[in-house]
């Protein structure tokens, strides 16, 4: 099995808070990310697909087609957006790295061209903080 990873960048703003919590509890749980007017991050998204190279091309996937799908279905919808308000696939979710990476997986997984499959997503919110996801089937 071959694993192929491609990296994407987007910038977005968010505010982490739970409307069911008190102000005090929101500050305690989310810290600076609870600032009322939001703040931005320069996110990096690594997408890893796995498969066997096609003997005719030596490729797991058509990268141009893959790029077009990722950009139109994910990156264009997130870049320079407010993750609390602008992104339909993040509606009613607290935009933590954990929730964002799960939502991206669910959006992207139907568009990975067979026989390749989506293996892993890594979403870096900062150089010190990233979330990884490999799909619900690996949840325990
Ligand atoms: Ni933040």
C-alpha cells in the first residue's frame, strides 16, 4: 500500500464557546479562543490517501482532479471565512480543530476516486497544535 499526502493552507476565524455554558465556564474551558469577537488561525491541512499505483500511470490518484475537488469542496469554503457563521458543514458545531477535521473528512470522503481511499487528515491550527482523524470506523 502506498500513502500519498498533499498539503493545503487556509486562513479562517473562529470563536470557541458553548451557548449552554455560563461566561465563566466558557472562559475556563476555551481560554483565549473564547474571545467574544473571534480571532484567526492560519490552518494547514494534510490529506493522506492510500492505494496501489495504477500500472498504466504509476499514480494512486489523478492529482489534478483531486486538487480540484479539495479546493472546490473544502478549501474555497473555509478560506477567509468565519467558521462559526459562514461554513454550512460546520453549522451548529463548536469550531475546534477536532470538529473541523471530522467535518472535512465527512465532506471529502465521498469524492476520493476509487480504488484509492482516504487514510488520514491532519489539521494544524498552529505549529504547536494539531488534530488528526482517520474516520469513524477507527473510533473506539
Ligand atoms: Ni482559536
